[in-house]
């Protein structure tokens, strides 16, 4: 089209044409037409304006589900799942026996009513923007209702087992289409729910409060399951769980110093003047500035007294390494270096004081990590199913973090339960969001 016209000239021609076509109100709104998008290829306008993009963006916002709607949609899916289970429990019987179909009819009725109530609760903007998926859902609803009606008639007329089996299969197909139409509507509203056939599951982020050494800390974590193998009814997943220890990192000084702040009159005293913990993958490094005193107590005629024998300052660096033993997390604490002299150096290198320091440092870190593995830290479907395999600290540039890796073996039923629990957690989080 622009063959023979120079690149600069073609650009001016395109811009000039667009300026002529754009309404004055648009030009004024975008400060002289700067909102017009020209294609990346010279001389080939895409015809897409910024207004179109903004229109799509606002349309997406207008139909996006609220927190309450996400919770209601979860109930819709739960009711439909119950109807599927009720249908699966039906077994074709002989003409001499009636088909126990009442439980399925009741479950399907609850699923259809929940769906109807959910659609009735849509805002006018949502109804306008969701006409196609709601029409599809209405058609699927009518079809499954008609299929269930025919199945009821077959059961009442004492049809053959073969005919009833065919009817059940037909209703199962219609119910699946009904469920898919529900999920399609949910996706249009930005409700993305976990499904049992998913190969990856994002575990809902969680925060656990920790109270240690008169300090209130928060440990946050997130995780992901990725399928690595599937054999029949058994599925194997790898687990990656990241624990955020940045709150401990910022408060490591008061947490540790409180454990050594003891008013001991006699013997050795150790005070922590400064503490810094950083990640040195796969371990972490704890750098301490210490003050050491040693006192001797003695007395005459039942009188006691204290005499200072030594006093000095020094530094020590500890390596805190995470270990997995029999699927349990442990912390190994070792001195990397000790910069001290005299009694202080001896006490740290080979005395009880050094052993006590290493033990308390490791236990402090382990206590905080254990809080992230407490009750409700993983979905119920994963309880007692995770086999930990490795642990390492990582330098994420945003604070101290520990990564735990493991393996999970689940049955198909357990995976379905996991998906439901993740969806319930999502609904609860959205409902409580401001």
C-alpha cells in the first residue's frame, strides 16, 4: 500500500489520516492524540486504539467476582459435586426393584437452585457482560433437568437394567456439561478454582504468629505441588515450600539477647551486643558481637562475695545448616570463626558457654520454623502425607528464606479433596478481604 513512499513520509501520512478520523473530544482527552497506537512494523497501523484496551480492561473489572460471589460460587460447585456423587452411587437394578433415585433428585435440585441464586445475584453490569456464558449455563441447566426427568420416568416404569444404565450415562454426560458451563462462567468472572485433574496446585499463602523471648513475630510461607508421576489411582507430587523468615531476621538481636540476659552473680556471663543473620546458601550465617565476663564467688563466715576474674569483648560467626533426618527438619550449628582471646576464647571453643550459644541459636531458629509447620499450615488432605527430602536457605534479595522440598503420594480421591480444600480456603480469604 505504501510502496514507493519513504518511511518518514508513510508515518506522517498514517498519523495525518488518524488525526482526521479521530473525534475532537478524543484528541482533547489524550492531549493531541498521543493515545493512538501505531503498529511496530513501519507503515502498518494495527487499528487498535488505547480506548479499545481500556474498554476491555474496564469490562473485565465490571464482571469480576466479588469476595462474596467467590464464596457463593464455591457453594455452587460443591452442590454440583454432591449431585455427581449421588448419580455415581446409582446402580442399575432389575425390573423387580425400584431405582433409589430420590437422593440424586434432591442433590440435583440443590445444585440447580444454588446456580439460579448465584445468577440472580449478579449485578446489572455483570449480567450485561456475561450474556453468552449465562445463556450456555441456562441451556445446560434445562438439559440436565430434562435428562433427570426421563431417568425418573424410567425408574417409575420399571424399565430394564440396560435402559436405566443408558439413562444414567446420559444424565452423567448432561451433568458434566452443566458443571463445565458453571466453571466457564466462573472463569469469565476471574474465579479460577483448583480441579482434581490439575497437574500443579498452588498452596494458599499462610502466616503464623510466633511468640518467642517476649517477641511477637510472623512467619509467612507459600508452596506449590507439581505432579511428577501418575499410575492408576496413585499420583506423586513434588512439594516446594518457601518459608519467609524476614521478621525473625529483623528481630534476631532482641530474640537472642533475651536468652542470655540472666542476672548471674557467679560464673560465666555472656551478653549479645549485636546479632545479624544472613543467608549463605545452603546454610545461614549468624554474626554475633559478644561481651564476656567471668566471676568467682567465695566468702568467709557464711558471707558470700563476687570477684571479677576476666572481662573481654569478641565476635563469633556461626553456621546454621538445615538438615532433614527421617523427614524431620533439624538445624546444625557450628562456629565458623571466633575472634576472641583468653578465657573468652577458651569458653567459646571448648567450654559449656560455646555449646550453650550454639544450642540456643539453633533452637531459636528451629522454634520459629516449627511454627510454620504447625496446625493448619497445610491443607488437611496433605496431613501426614509429606515426606521431606531437602532443606536449604536461599538468598532471595528480600529477606531470609528457607526452602523445603519433599514428595507427596496421593490417591485420586485425596487430590479431589485437596482441590476442594484449596477452593474453600480461597473463598474464605476473598470473603474476609476488605
